[in-house]
């Protein structure tokens, strides 16, 4: 039985409406882990401010329809709804139509992801599988596995085997 994960809704963190939404065809086959490469946020208020800023940057500067990620997780383990379940993201060019993008909030080039954040992402993945949004045999990648980037940072990339052991 999957442990319950609490997700802070878009409405709660003050998300702008997406320009449009594209639904995934079936369950996601892959999970792509990212970092925001910004300063780590402490507490819900600060994280929510970061989310509004990230969404604005993705929509205005990059021309995305919405925040690029499906979910984001703060260092305190709070999970924030980005595009959410069953929606095509804009997080790994050429790899968005069968995947779920999850961003750890912070820069993990030198910082280690918190135990709370790792635990919450494990619960989120289990929840996705139990609800049918994520294939039980999903493959998990770091963004750098699919593109020319440092993302999700060396320390988070090194922790990915802990997330692969989720299901």
C-alpha cells in the first residue's frame, strides 16, 4: 500500500492558468529528475514564492505553456503540483510525451538532497503507480541522461539509485 503524499495544489501556491494543456496518452513510462538550479527554499512561503517565479520564467522567458515540471519538491519534503499527473511537461526536450518531470528545488551540484525530499519523491512515485498515472515498470533518469546538461547536479544524480529502488 502506497503511503499518502500531500501535494500542495496549483491554486494554493498561486499558479497562473496554463496557456494550454496536453494530456499524456496512457501512463508515463519514464520519470526524469531535475533540479531548479536555484537557491534552496526554506519553508512553504519561500518555496511558493520560488514556484511563482519559476513559472513566470518558464512562461515569459522560455515561451512554455506553463511551468515545465509535473511536480516540484522543497527541501522540507513538501510536494508542489506543477503540471500535475497525466499532463505532458516541458522539461526534457524530445522526451516529454511519455514521461513525468520532477524537480528538486535547489542546486544539487554541491548540495545533497534532503532525506525529506527523497522520501516525498519516493511516496509520489508510489502514489503515481498506485493511481495508474505511472507504469509500475517505469524507468528513472536524471535530465543529463537525456540531454547535454549538468542537471540534476552531481549530488542529486548520485542519489538517483535510492529513487530507482522505489517500487
